[in-house]
């Protein structure tokens, strides 16, 4: 069977933040059990690598792969055809020296990082789908110093980006116009006296989703039920929400190094999707190790609004490994024997 690579998505509180009622993050008043679904694609005729992220763009699903000859596949939802495979590693025309495991779609461009060159690439989707060799690629560099080491950089809008990684001060780096570093107070939302400074960002990793319309972004912490929402207003960055958490990452020391204790930490958030109105996330209260043994599969998706309020929980008819959502459907990636199958589940995100 094909095994997935688990890219798990990677306070105390300021009183101005709203905080969810003291319930488990999995407890929702509105729960929808989905029974109907259809299969829209299978790679049985042209196998591709493990899917690490998936997004929907109009009538297209865009998949990022962990291995294989190409980094991206473009699936037409209606025809069920893989209309294009793109993204090769190299230094020739139309090639990139490396690809990040996370990507986004902004202004009809495929956006991803090149770590080795500390660049963010904006590649027009029309150039990719038209198989142009002279693509109009825009590149933006981002800062990387001994005290500021971004692991992932996410665009919020044209003049604002948020970075996570290892930083001398705080856990977040907010980049303004021309890569100027904006002031942002950010630290672990749970106590940890054992690890300080720049090492905290290396140990307690997180994943971010952004909302350019609302100038907000959400930070999800690895191996926990902790997530936060921030808002940028002009030059001010403020935390507006933090989840009422019950499970924080457990750590252990091996030699001189601290690491996550995967046997005693929950898997937590494993896949994310969002729109301008809502945030969708898969979540597992199993241990990280138990979830990894099952290829990180999940059958529940939790939906919140951008104020952190619970909207709806979906229960799927079977477990999937990755997902994305639009206004009407959940699209799920599932590994069946040696095949990668994409399913579509009807799901309107509404109260």
C-alpha cells in the first residue's frame, strides 16, 4: 500500500483576545454526517507521488506531490482528467532548484518557495496550463539571517507576509512592504521553561493559513489543539483569538536536544483549507504515533469562522488523507491499495 508522508500542520492570553468556551475543540453544536459522494479521479493509469497539499481553484484541483517526476498535478473536476503535470527540479528553463511542501494560489498564480535561494515564486497558471516555456515568473526574495530563519513564508496580501520558523524574538515574523520587519508580539500560548529564544520555533512548529480580504491569518501548532488568529490593521498586528486548548505538545530530551514526544502528544491538526469566510481543518485526538501508523487518515473536518467561532463539524463516510473545500464541496484524497483516488463530498459551510 502507498504510504503517506505526514506533513502535520506545522496563551498565555492577552485579555483583548476572544477565547472559545472551555469545551473540547471537537465538540460542535452542529454536526453533519455526509453519506453521499462520488469519485472524480484516480491515478491508476498514470501514478503520481504522495499528495502533501491540495487546493481548489475554480474548476481545477491543484495537487502538490512529495515525490515523483513532477511536483504538481492539475485535475479538471468535471472531466476527471489530469490535464497537466508541472514542476521539475533543475536549473534549466522553466525549472526550479527546489519546491516547498506548501503552496497557495493568488491572483491566478501558483505561489511557492524556493528554499535554497530564499525566494517566493509567482507562476501564472495560464502559462503552466498552456505549457509555455517562456513563463512570466515573478520572484521575491525574503530575509534570512542568523537571528531570523523563516521556514515557511505565507502571503497575506501584496504588501504583507507572515513567516514561521526560528526567530530570536517571538514565533512569527511579519514582513511589510520591501521586506521590512513589522512589530509583532508572539510567543508560545502555553508554558515552556525548558526551551528559550530561537530554539522555540524549531521545536514548536506551526502551519499558517491567511485571509487577504480580512487581513487576518491563523496559526496552527503542531501536535496540539492550539490555534490562534491574528489581524493586521495598518502597522499594528494583534492577536484576536486563541483556542481553548486541552492538549499541548509534549516534549522530551535526547542527549542535549529537545524534541516532540510523539507517543504522548496528539496528532492534532493534519490538513487545512480556508476561504474568506471560514477555516476548515482536519483534527485527530489520537497520539501522533498512532495517527502516523494509519497514514494520518481522518474522517472528521472542523469548520470555524475567522473569529474562531465553531460553525460545523463534518463526519465523512470513510477516512481520507488530505482535503480542500470550496463553497459546495469537500474534496478528499484517499489511498486505495496502490491508487490515489480523489472523492467529492457535498458540503455547504453554513450554520
